[in-house]
């Protein structure tokens, strides 16, 4: 699997999946709709307990505002895990608040991408992000 997307907004999920498909970045995306589910997936627990923990995504797209466990808490758990600490995490959020951006980077985000309301711009951003993290970047 290439990307783990963690988002609770169905419209945003659909747009991101459409952008990834249309740009040819990847079709290999697994979606979690809250922070708890994402942590269960990454740590192979709960309903994902049979999944080998070695089967990790190459990239996590993580929203800030999530039910159950927010994005910053998910990010902090990722960064404190010896197995997951180097996993690339891109915050994909609608928040343009400076405090959210700073908190994300202080918590270990690799990148911070604001969801554009203009689909053509969003699609271009997703393509650039995906090509860099899945193509150019050495994991």
C-alpha cells in the first residue's frame, strides 16, 4: 500500500482519491476515518490485529481535526514509535491557522498542505505532493 489517508470528511476523501487517480500518482490508498482507527491500523491492533506490522504505507496523509483521536495526537504516537518514527506524514488539512501549522511541525510533520477549495489547484497540489513523497523522496 502506498498511502494511508486519515480523514473524516467524505467529500475531502473523494476529492483526494479522485486527484490521486487522475494524476496517476497512485491508486493504492487505504482510508481511515478517525484517529483511533488510524492508530489501530498502523500498530496492527483492534480489527487490524492480523495485519503484519511490517506492512506499512509509504506515506500518511493526516487531517488535523479527527474524531476520537485528533491528528496531532496520532502524529505524536507515530513519532514516538521506533517502528513508525521515520514514516513520512503530510498534514492534509483545511486549517490555515499559524498555530496549527507550528504545532504540526513541532510534533514531527514532514509537510503541511492546506486543502484548496479550487479542485484544479487541489489536484495540482496532490500531484506534486504524491510525486515527491512516492517518487523523489528516498524512504
